[in-house]
C-alpha cells in the first residue's frame, strides 16, 4: 500500500518540517505520497522546498505535491493532518490585546479562556468545510488534528460534520513524562505510565519504574526544592495529588486560582502574554527557513516524536504502539460527560486507532475536567445551534475569566472580540448583545 497523507495548513512550515522528518525516518514509508495544501502560495512553496530537502537528507523518495486547491489535495487521501491556524499571528494578537484592556491576563490563550473561545469560533467554519470535503473526496481517511483548541475542535468535528475517524494529537503527555523521568533520575524508556483527562489538563495517574511507584520521589522533590514549588504544575500536584500534563503557563489558565492575583503571578513567575513571544519566534523561524532555501543553505532535519507519523506507520505496517489521542468520551472516563473530548491512551495498529477505557478519575481531578468540558460544550453549542448567547455563557463558565471579571464586563469583552474578529465568525454569531 502506498499511502497518501495530506497536510492541511502545510504553510506552518516549522511544524510541517518536524512531522516530515519523523515520517521520512520510517523506511517502510519510502515512496509515500505527501500532498501539501495551503492558501498562501509563498508559504506553500517554502513548505514544498523544505519537504524536498528533508527527503534528500533522509535518503527517501516520496511523491511530493503542492496544492492551493484543498479538495485536489484531499482527493484519495488515507490520512489528513490538520495544522491550520485561522487568522495566524494577527488574530492571536487580537485575542490577547482586547482582553488585556479589560485587565484579563492570559499566558497562552489557545485552549480555554477567552482566547480559546474565540480561536475555536474562528476555526469552526473552516472545520465544517474541511469535514464536507473529506466526506466527499476521501471518506475513509483518518483526520489527525493538531489545531487548537484541541478538545473543542474535535467535539465540533464530530458533531457538525459526522466524521468518525477523528483523533486529536498533542505531545504534552509524552514530554511531561519525559521531563518527570529526568527529574527523578530514571531513564524514560524504563518508565511505565498512564495519563488521562482532557487535553492540556490530563493527569499522570501512574508513574512507575520497574514496578516501583515514582510519585513518592516526586513528592519529596516538591517539598524540598524551593524552585520547583514556584511552578504552577508542582503547586497543583502538591494540592491535588497528581501531576498535570501541560506546562505551568498553560495550566495556570484552566483554574481560577492564579492569574487573577498579583501575588500568585509573582510567586509562580507567570509570564503574561507568553504566547505572543512564541508567535514571534515562529514567524522568525519561518523567515529563517525561507532564507535558507533561497540561499541553498542546509536545513535542520530533526525528529520530533510526534504522534501523527507514528499512527501513519502503525496503520500502514500493522506495527502496534500506544499513542495518546483526544477522542469523544464514549464510556472511556465514566465520571466525565459523554460527548466531551477526553485524552486517553490509544492503541494504533493495522485495524485503526482504538482508545482505552480508563474508568473513573479521582474526584478532585474529574471536578476540574468537568468545568473544562462544560465550557467547551457551550462553545460548540454556540456554533452548532447558531446561538451567540452561548459564547457569553462559555466565558461566564470559564474559570480564569469568571475569576477576573464581573459578568457585565464579560459580556462587553465578548462584544468587543466579536467586533474585532468580524467575518471570521459564522454569520449567526456576529451579533453584539450588550451587557
């Protein structure tokens, strides 16, 4: 079988490069067809040139095609990798600058919070179009989604498009456990672990080395290392008993305890607006890549251990492996809402991607995840039911927003962001409701 893999949003060149470096490292996938799609001709050309360079360095001969037309790129695809960011850096800056005028602090703003809400709302119209195209021209393809907000996007794709082969992918579990293994001085390859919850707020439920629980060692570090105690994740671990699977910058936004308090921002060294620096770095990296290609300079070809290439390899070759995926909760975590999107271990092999049933989370963890999923559901309801009131309901439910602003100001902020994002939203959600 010669698989066809379509990258939608391939102009996210730096991320595309990492995925291709992983993909082209598998000798069994030599000859794979990689179709690159982007609406920006310049970025698409850069992505194609970078793909050719990576293939040359890896010593493989894939079929590489570039397409401005999305349906053309998708036709006959076996896998669709979605890495689109609607509005790019401009829209992200809006997501930070408008709330900042209200005194609302954000660090990353891509998952929950007011930033996550509006990132989702401007992505949903694109996802609806993508879902229709996949149903028409590659109905059996697996859609591997990297676009944030992960859980909202996967829930919307499932409800609004009817696609069933959808898995959201994120590297947070892998790199969290990798970092914890280094911290306790154990080789990552010798660690046994299980994590589950929701994207960016999953929890390391099991963390062992050769049958021995590593959590006591981690707890000792949390009590004795003053610098570790100045990280949000360690603060949450000390109080909740389990370690969360995203960075402190992310984790601070999903609870009401930190960003609204000057003392906590200082104690935990929270970098307000950190994602804006990441946006600037990504833009600079793209320019470096473009310059390197134009000057015929070498490009770095480094693997990223991302899950999408692993899934492609497993499904094509039948090689079984465990990955972490974001999928609809159909009895997987029994004390989280059905229909919400949860992050759990999944078995990938020649038959597909099958999620693992976890059972019940510890109640203190489920309580936080339920709030997260309640906010997600309201954002999806806004789009599916075309009801702009639910945008405001979602913001009222969001922990960090509700902790920082009175309800009248929440409504005013939503109105300002609706105006700012304008025609990126579906028409029925552009209404200004007042306070």
